[in-house]
């Protein structure tokens, strides 16, 4: 069993309260638009970290973190990328691979819209944690927590960090 803390679109700012929200997590996953390695450096001090770079990330982030991460953890096949679209309108750069080799869990950032949706056609659970940072059009900053256990994804929680404008 693995408890996961998932965030995206920090854009260079890390809400210190995220540490408390992810305290019981075994790993932290960042779905891109990190905004500076100081963010992932700090996250990796808290817990083991898996991160991908996003479209705003600089050369240092792109050298340190991949564009895509595919792995299996606790019998769950996972794909994390920043720009992936959403069901059923996936991004043209991922749709062929999604159809050919669908993961159990497909995670994206980019949209700043928190969404979890099961894609019946691909038999894939789609997650986007929304945006945890201060920059963007989102109104409420969000992260997700969930558990992977024996091939199942369960105990999903949306954590609202507050209004974007109040930080």
C-alpha cells in the first residue's frame, strides 16, 4: 500500500501547508510546471518525489525531470505527464500511446482544473490535481491524495488550499 500526494502547477511557489497535507503520504508526485528546482528540491526533502517538467519549466528542470514518467507501483500502471488533455479530448502528442498502451492511472497537469474521471473506453482513471500555485486563472488551489493498493486506486481526497488571490 502506498499513499500518494499529487500536485501540479506550482509555478515556483510552494504553499508550506502542503507539507502537513502530505505528511502521511509515502511519495509525492508533481505533474509539471514546477517553476524552479527549489520547489522539487524542497518536496524531495519531505518524501520520495516523482516529477515531470511542464511547458513553463526551464532547461534545469528539463534536465532534472523527464517529460513523461511511466512506472508500476503497487500493481498500478501509472503515466504522469504535464500536457495530456482530458477524457475524451486527449492531447495529440499522447493519444496514440494512450490507445496502444493505456495505463491504469493517467495523470496530467496544465489545465489548472482539478478533475478525476474514469475513461470507460480506455479503462483508465484520469487525474489532474488542479493548480497548487499562485499564478493562473484558477480560483481555488488544490492538491490530491490517494492510495494505491494491490492494483486499486482508493481513498481519493481533494484538498483545497484556499483561494489563489489570498496568498
